[in-house]
């Protein structure tokens, strides 16, 4: 029992001694280092050794790379912070739907809805005709609580269409593009015609010329006919029943519903037929010096009509007359023409003409005319078949010619029609 007690005390005493000696040894080693001693037990790379090494002997270590920000990562800047402070966290939003179509000559309304419009100083629509260089700024004005509208004036709504964009300027001074841009605008097509586009197109059909001056002359030489309808053997001399005509005309085109006006003067001279050199009618040959004016209206590109007033003087005194014409088809292209004139002394006439322009710079036409000229009282009705053709020698200058067949009722043989003319447009 005593033996075991002594053994336990011995072991406890030994353990206590070890626990006291080990810390003392560690303290002693630390003190040696502080006094400059370098015991062999001091490992290399301790804080003292690193501090004593020259910087040149320490290899530089590269800093750890910083991961790049993704595109979604917001970059905080003073400008952004200022803008957010002014505008708040919610931006201005504009909604706009393009109109389906625009009608020529009618004003157009471009509508938009703007949320948080209180942050805007102004908003506008930049509009121009397709192909134009300059934009016209139209204000977007409030139409209701959130709705805004810009009115495009009718003079801008012309074929082929308009181009536009929508922009605004905020109270922060920043200009924002909400729909399209000035460099890449959105296009809207315009359908239909206006008075301006009709006039422009018609003017183009006339080569840009509103005025024209024309000179023309023609001769109709009728063949032989019965001098006495009761005597089948009686005959007039060949080419003694004649009509000669010379006219000068000025023509100005408005190219609207009032298409054009025309003024002209003319000389008409006739000759009564002869039998063996003796006129069948005593007295002076018929004739008329006259002037006329004409107004033409275009109800449609394919339908127009004109009215003419004729005043003149014949060997019997004052003479007056009227005329009219209806044209079906474009005036400068292929069209049908029906017309007539009632004129004192020299007689009446009516015609049906078909004109075409299928050959470039060579307009042509064919006409059938029934006439009493040159003497409405003594001349039997005559029929003329006429072919017309022109040749454009230069811009605005045209030479014309005509040739045809002519015969009176009770004719024994036919005659000829010939003429020439010149047209200058400017």
C-alpha cells in the first residue's frame, strides 16, 4: 500500500518538473535571439530573417488578378449618380405605333404615350418628305393624361411619303431618341394624289413647259363632183373646189382642273368650183378672218373637255361661232377626241380623232371630219380622212405634217389634203 503511494507521488513530481522546464527553455531561446545570438535552431525565413534581407533579393510577386465586370454590371459614375438624383430611378418611356397609311393632301396625326413626361423639357417629331434633306420639327403636345400628338400639315403629306423620328430633351439637358433617328428615320407611304402632285405630274408630261406657240397651215383640194345633181353628165373642174386655212395659236397650261387656255387667230379662204373655167357661183369667194379663245377642263387624267368662242368677219359682215371638244384619255398620250364647231357663213364641222404616242418623239393621229366649209350655204357636205404625224427635233420643238383624202357628196372623184406646222414649247 505504501509502495504504491510512493510510486504515484514520484510520477506526479516528474510530470510537474517537465511542465516547468520546457517553457523556461523556450523563453531562454527567445532572449538569445533578441540579443543578436543566432542559434543553429533558429529556422531560415523567420520574421527576423525576412526583415534583414535586401529588397533586391526578394522576388516580386504578381498581384492577384481582379475579375472583369460583366456587361450587365452597372458602372457607378458621378454623372450617373447626379442623373439618378435628378431623374429618379425610373426613366422616361415613350410608346408609339406607326399609322397604317396616310392619304395625300390630308393632315396626319402621329400619336405617342409618354410615361414620366414631367422629366421632359420638350418632345418633338422630326418630319421630312422622302428624299428631302431638312427635317421640320413638330412639337408633341399633350392630348390627354398620358397621350401626346404631333400634327403633320397637309402640305407635307405628299406622295411618295414622309420620313420621321421622335426625340425628346430632358430637364437634365440630355437629348434622347425614342423612335428611329434623324440618320435612320422611319418611312410612311402616302397614297393618292393632291392638286400639287397632279400638277407636277402633268407638268412633267409636258417636259416642264407651261406655254406653247403653234403655227399651222393646210389646204383641202376636192376632186370633181356633179355640177348639177339632176344631170349625171355635168362635172366640175378638178381641184377648183378648195379650202385654205392658216392659224397661229398660243397655249398656256395651268394643269389643274382648269387645264389650259388657248388663244388664236386664223385666215380661212375658200373657192367655189368651176365648170370649164367658169365659177358656178357668182360673187366673191367665201372667206373669214377670225380670232378664237378656248378653255379646257380636266375632270380626270383620262377625261377632259373644252369650249371655244369664235369671232370674225366675212365678206358678208360679222360672224360668230362656238365649238366644243371631249377627250377620253391622257392629253399627252393615246386618247380619243370628239368635237364640233358651229360657225356663221363658212359653215359647220364635226370630227372624230384618235391620237397616239406609241413611237417616242413621233406623235401621230387619224381623224374623220365632216364639214360644210368654205360656204355653209352653197357648199355640199364634204368628208375628210386625215393622217397626222410629228417629229420632235429638239426639246420643246416639234414639226408636224398631215396628209389625207377629201370628197364632197355627189363626188365623181376624190381630192387631197395636205398641211404642215410647227410647235415650240417653253
